[in-house]
C-alpha cells in the first residue's frame, strides 16, 4: 500500500512526462510556406531574370549555327505549309522537330529576319522553366521556401545559363528543359498521390515531347529512379515495369540521334535540312582519351558552378593547359563518386543531387566526342538543377543547425547570387553579334585559328574593317587553318575592296588551289582580272563560277557577258545578256546598256535603241546611254 499512497498524483506526473516526450524521433514536417512568401519569391525571380537577360534582347544572329537553324533553313524562312516536314527532317545533325516548329511559329508571327523575336521567346521559355523549377524544388523540399528559392534563383541567373537562353540556336535547350522539368513534376505527383496513373501518363507525354525537342532528354527515366530513391520508394518489379515504356522511347530516340549524328538518315525516314557535317568522330580518340575528356568536363562543370568566370562558347580540345587537368579530372570524378556513395549511409542528399547531375550530363561528357569542343556551358542547363539543389539544402541545414549564423549563411549565399547576376549580364553582352562572340573566344583561346577566321570574316563583311579582317584571317592561316579555303577568300575580298587588285588575285588563286565549294571565289577573281583590264583571263573564271553552286548568278553572268563584249565577241555577249535579262530577270541598267552596245555592234539598230531607252527609264541620268541613243537618232 505504501507504494500507492497517491496513485492519482503519480498518474498526473506520468501524463505530464508523456506530453513532454516526442511521440516519435523523426523530424517534424516543415510548416507549409505562406502563400504570400511564394508570390514574393516568384516576383523576385521574374524581376531578377529580366535584369539578367534583357540586355540581350537586341542581340543579332551569330555565325554559330544561327544561319543553319534560321537564316538558311527554308522551314523557318518559309514556314507556311512545311510544319509537317519538320518531323521528317533534321537540322545540324540533330533531330528536334518541336524545336524547329517553335522557330517556324516565331517566323510566322514576326518574320525570320527578326532576331529579337527568337531571343525573347527563348527568354520566356526560360522564365517558365524557372517557375517550374521553383515548383519542383518546393515538392522536393516539402515546401521549404528559402532553399527552394535559392536553388531556383541560381537556375535562373547563373552565368552558365546564358548560352542556352541568349543564343538563338539553343532554343532546343530551353524547350527540352520545359518538358523535362514538367515530366519531373508530374512524376513526383505520381509518387505523392498513391501512384495515380494519370500522372505517370502525363510524365510519359512530357518525356516524348522533351525528346522531340532535344535528344539529351533520353535520360529522364533514370532520373525517375532517383526520385523513387528520394521518396523512400522501394525499387521493386513494379517500379521497374512502369518505366519500360519510357525506356523504349529512350532507346528509339537514342538510336535516331546516334544514326543522324553519324551522317545517316535513319533508314530513309529523316532527311537533312541545310548543311551536312559529321558530329560524331568515333575513331579519332582512344578509350582512354574519352575517359580523360569526360573527367575534364566533369571537374570543369563543378569548377564553373562556383567560379563562373572566363566562360566561352567554345572550349577546344587542344587549348593550352587543358591536358594538364585530364588526370586530375579522372581522380576528381572518382573521389566525388566515392564520397557520394559513402555519404548515402547517413543522408540521401548527395546521392540524389549529384546523381541527378551525373545522369543528366553523362551523354555530353564526350565519351562519344561530338564536334570540336571538349565541353559546353549549354550542356549544364538541366544537370545543374541537381547541384543547385544540393547547395541550397546544405546551406539550409547549416543555417538551421547554427541559428546564430543563419543570417550570415544566407547573406553570403545571396551575395554569390548577386555576383552571378553581374557576370550573367556581362556574358549576355558577348552574344551581341558574331564579332563580340568570336572576339571573346580569341581573348580566351588566342591560338584557335577557327575563331580568328570567323571574326575576320565578320568584321570585314559586316563592319567594313578591312585591315582588321586581313590581319585576323592571316593569323588564322599562320596558326594552321585547314578546314577550307575561307581565310584566303576573305583576305582576297578585303584586298579587292581596298583596291589592291593584284593582292586580291594572289589570295583568290591560293583559295582556288586549296579547293572551293562555291562559284563565289571564281567570280571574285574574275572581277579582279576584269578590273585590271584583262577580260580574257576573267572569262574562264566567270564560266566556271556558273557551273558551281552560285548564290549570285546574275552578277557572274552579267560580268561574263561584259567580258565577252570587252574582248570583241559581241555574239557571245548578246547570248549572255539575253539570258541574264530575259531569263534571270535582271533589271540592272548597265546590263541593258551593254546589251544595247552588243546589238549596235551586230547591226541591230532598233534593238539597240530599245535597250538604251530602257536604260534611261531605269537610270535617267546615264549620260552614256543618252549619247548612244542620240548617235542612233533614237
């Protein structure tokens, strides 16, 4: 009895202890983020995005695939009636019909010669992607506002975004990203809604649309397994079987991409639009080379995440100092993989976030070499989501564990974001035009002959800086330019415009010796001979130019006719003038005047009078035509 003298009091104490002890030891779910907080975050994201990228809205097309995707692509320049053809063709060795359709819509609404419409559309899609990433982060963090907002802010304005958003040809990045992120959100709803099948179907639809925008999307099914892991779902037979349709489409689009990038037409079903070139070089590098390139890319993507400086549109394999990091990259990659796996015993964060990055970037780590660049900023558009998530969650955990440092942590984090904003605005400026873009490449890689060639061509043709054009093209030649005869043609053209005709002929002749694919070089050399009063030497060049691809046949044929006239062959001259005027539709007054001279020489007085009168109707102040007409009594 003594042990139960006051049973009621004992019961009260026991109850109080029960109240003070947590029922379970798991961390309580975070409180839902207030709606006003989300709207403030969204507003801040939109404003910051505009500040970051609006400086590039008036940028121009650049000579880095824009001519292939838009300027020389009849699907875009003449979209009416061709929308279906977009699904049966590939551009620049990429099968991405939805990307082309989106550009065709741009062209239909604003014209194909309006770069601003294309750039602003890229920006709007990136803005939508940013809002969806914010949604995705809220789902992954169980509605924690600060880490969700910070991760999204980095996705929005990190300097590595610029290439994907501001470069018109990278519409495929932002568009595939739109559907990729939508697929991720749908799949998380599938996991969080007791496996409601409609969300899985939505995910499949978004996945197919993403693949139709860019082949890099084929890894999405593997990302779904990472979401399973993050949500503590057991990877059982059902989890695998439900992804089979996704894997089938991954295989299909992967086969299409590999076939086309190797120069194929996927069994005759997909034809090329524009220029043909080989993207995959499967036999150039050894297996060890490919592993080294992948390791280099892996370490450099991590480096540029934290130090986003000296970004460039082109990172050549042979750049000075690159090979010094090959071994380091392999070691770094192995260390990151090892630490990530080891950390999984205590936390899922690294395996999920770094796994997301690794899976989505794996196909562009140059295990299969694509093009002449060892890495590219645009390849990180989706992969960096995983790393941004890890950064944000680590900062959030640090702030929560050390309340006294909470403000310091987030002030430092947003100071880094402000630094990124500044660098992004500067990087946007480099895409202003071809000159600024390739000028930056020259600054960072002063031994790259391709950059000098493209820069020299642009400043000569578009800005009239002839001496600068000559120097840049000669530098390309000095560095061993070997792709084609381009630099020699550019130097010849510049000298021709400067009036140094002999120098022009020298470089045009060298270009022809090296092999030219169009008749333009022959036309230019012919014009140079003609200006030196050597029409007999000009005639073979003009004739040759008309047997080749020739974008200015009227110019070539007009000069050919005039050269015949200058050598006294009026009959041949008349034949060519008749073709250039009557068949090719020239309305150049000089052609009518010269044809009149040819007719006069051949005794066709009435025909000559008619042509001289036509000349004066087109050019009333043509004194030579007036005198010739008067001499004939017309």
